[in-house]
C-alpha cells in the first residue's frame, strides 16, 4: 500500500480516494482474518464490493492509458 501511494497517489497519477479504498480493503481483510468475532453486515459488504469494483475499473483505465 505504501508503494502504491508513493508511486501513484502522491504524484497524482491515481486519485486519493483509491488509496483510501485500498487501505480500507486491507484493514477489512485483516480484521476478517484475525479479529475475533468480527461480522460484516450485508450492506457494508455491498459497499465494499462497490468500492473495489470502482478501484479495479480505475486501475484498468490507468493501465490502458497511463498519463
């Protein structure tokens, strides 16, 4: 995540919101794997899914047309 932010977000190649989406996804993944008794509500999972679809589409767009 640090590398992504340093090389893509900080220079302005990728918008800040995508760095935040990535950080939140990593936190949720870690919590899901290691936090005891964590539950994700359906609506929260749908929001996470929507964010990740947006993230993936943005990265695809960048890779097909880097600035």
